[in-house]
């Protein structure tokens, strides 16, 4: 195997491994790894173990420099910005933090709660749960707990006492 063929295999392997970062799937990475190994084995066979070790070390250094450069500079490029979501997620939460303001508020059942359903509080619909009891449609409920997106309600027993008689 001539030096040109060995260099071609090694460079083709490095390029295919680099393309694997853009076009993932594994096939290009495997083909590139095989081509790189064929190139390094060719150096061992044609030029001896010392040259083979030097070629292998050089290939590892090139892969390391290429990968570190890729991860450092690619996200800043125009095509990198299209691939990656570069948004700040430090203040992101998976639930609406304003739901905690519902604790203590009252509303009416829009659907039967068995034990989950829909309640209307201040003209807005919310998906809620009870602590296991069934609550009929149009019953008055009160929010007793909010944990993340889970709103827990309980029925308000409306007083059925007769009105006071006027004397």
C-alpha cells in the first residue's frame, strides 16, 4: 500500500467521522472508523511499529482537536444556531407558578369531579382533582392545595339552614 493510499484512507476516515456529527445515524461514523483503522494498519504494515504508533497518535490528536473545535465553535455559526436551541433555561419551570395564588379561592364544578374534572374559578377553567370524593356538577368547591400543576379542591357544604324569621 502506497503512502498516498494510506493518507487517503486516514483522511477519508477523519472526514467521515466529522460528517457523522452533521448527519447522525452511525453509518458514516462506522465507515470512517474502519477507514481510519485501515489507514493506521497500513502505516504499521508498510513503515513499522514506531511509524504506526506515531500515525495512530496523530489521528487521535486530530480527532480530539477537531471534536473540541466543533463543540466550541459550531454552536456560534449560522447553521449551528439552526440545529441547537440556544435559549436560557435557568428560570424555566415545568408548571405555572401563578397557580399557587388559587389556594383559598372558590369556584363551581363545570364537570362532575370523580375525582378529577374541570372547575371554573374567576371565569377561568382549571383541571382539578379531589382527595378521592365525588363532587357533582355545579357544586361549590374551594382550592385547598396546589402542587406543581396539580390543583386539589374540596366541596364547600352550602348551609341549608332556614332563613331567620322576622318577628
